């Protein structure tokens, strides 16, 4: 949903707008109608129902009304995401599905909506430890003016696999398209060696070994990071309503050491949308195996979106990746005198609602 520049928008009176925080289920038809009008989705209703199944918690929504219209003219959802910290588990509200009807796609309505959400949070009216705003280019300036703190920027890293394939695709940076939702794959041994471990494609929904792996990470990884669980991975990837995903696992002695989630949401390109590992060596091994998978699938390039402040950027460079997109701001709102702990963390696509 592109927003016009501040100067190009009409003169709107802020007092002509009102904002209401609602339970999404009570306004399901209204929210689906707004999404259908303003977001490029194959099925807004499928997306609504999918978000309702989020194992991290129930979403909330904000509706923006204008005095000249009976129905709301804009909306935004807050989708819960769990995080692990030295102080225990925390919850973020990821702001997503921001949309506005034609005639109101200007900065002022978006700013009023974002400011109200921030005020609700600071007033303690939301059951969340912090707000998180993903990399949405059209909202970057609005989020900054609303007072959200700058965490970093998300950059697309790309490694060409076949220039001939890229030329055949027709353009290097294709737009997303929808594909089928069935991503359950038969187990297939991909690669195995004494030093690197065994790589497999997951053939079923993630199970208890992924929960145990998350517990093991508590003793070795960053103190503050987005949480993963078997139910979350199953919901986020295996049950995604629009896009296929495959989960590439790394095991040693039959014990999970890491995994990478590969998406085919962009035509002719494979994208690593999530990756977890115990160490940098396993991270690089998973990336290299993902490249093999992309090559076998006939992809022209392998992508991964990553916070520019992350330590993994140097690892991607050493593996032949290049930053190929203009960084997009990531912002957050903490509670007073609190630190959400996300600065410099390696946030991936899976940490945002994409």
C-alpha cells in the first residue's frame, strides 16, 4: 500500500478521524473487505483465518474512521510474537496488514493510526512487552515520525546461481506470486559427511526435537532472540496459506544441530526465510546446502533478508552473497526505561509477517 509524500497529500483535519481498538473476530468482514481492497493477497479470508491460528497468541486490530464515511477507511493488526530473554519470555506485537482505502493513502491517516497504537502501548493497555514494525518501505517515514525507535535496516542479500536462468526469468528481482500451500516433502538424504553432519528435508510437521533444539540454544546463542517452537514452525511455514516452504535440517548422531527454511514465493528465486544454528560453521553449511537445493530446483539466485547490523552479514559475504537492495528501516517501541534487546540481532523474514 504505497503512501503519498507528505507534501502531495490533501489538507486533512486530524479531528475528522477517530480510531477504535477492536477484537478482529468481531469485525472480520470489515477487516477482510479492507484487505481485499488494498492489499495484494490471493485470499484475504484465508490470511485472516491463518493469523487467527497463531500459536503465539491472539491478534488485535485498530480501525480508523473518517466522519464522512460510515465504514472504517484504514486498519492495522497487531500479531503476537514470542521472544526469549535473560529475564524470561517476552511478547512483541508485530504491526502488520496496514492498509487504507483509496482517497486516504496519505501520511496523515497512517500517522494517526501508528501514533494511537503507540499511545495504547505506552498506556499499558496492550499485553505486550514491545511493538515491532517490520520493513515496510512505504511506512518507514511514518514510523519515524510516530516516535518508533530505529533498530536497524533489513537488506536483501543475493547470490546468483545461474545468470542464464536470471535472463530467462526476464528480470533479476521478480515480484512475489502465490503458489500452492502443500509443502510436506518426502524425506530425502541430501548430503552427509563425517565433518559436516547429515542434511535432510523434513517430511512431516516439526516435532519435539525442534523444541529441544531451542532449549539447547538457550545455553549457546544470543541471550535475546525471537523464540521458535514446533507449533510456531508448523503454523508459520507448513500451514502457510499461500507459499510453499521446505525445512532443511542438519543433524549429527541423529541430534538436530540446525535448520534452514527455504521458500519459493518469488518466481525463479529461492529465499532462506529462517535459519537457526548452534554456531557460525553450521550456519555457513546450511546456507551452502540451501544453495545446492536452489540450484537443483533451477533457481537463478538465492536470497536472504537480514538485519544490516547482524554478525551474519560477514558470513554471507564470505559465501559469495552481495547486498542487492536498499535497506528498509526496522523500528520498535519499548516500554519506558526498557530495552527490547533487538538491536543488531539477526532478524529474518520469519520474524516479520511476510
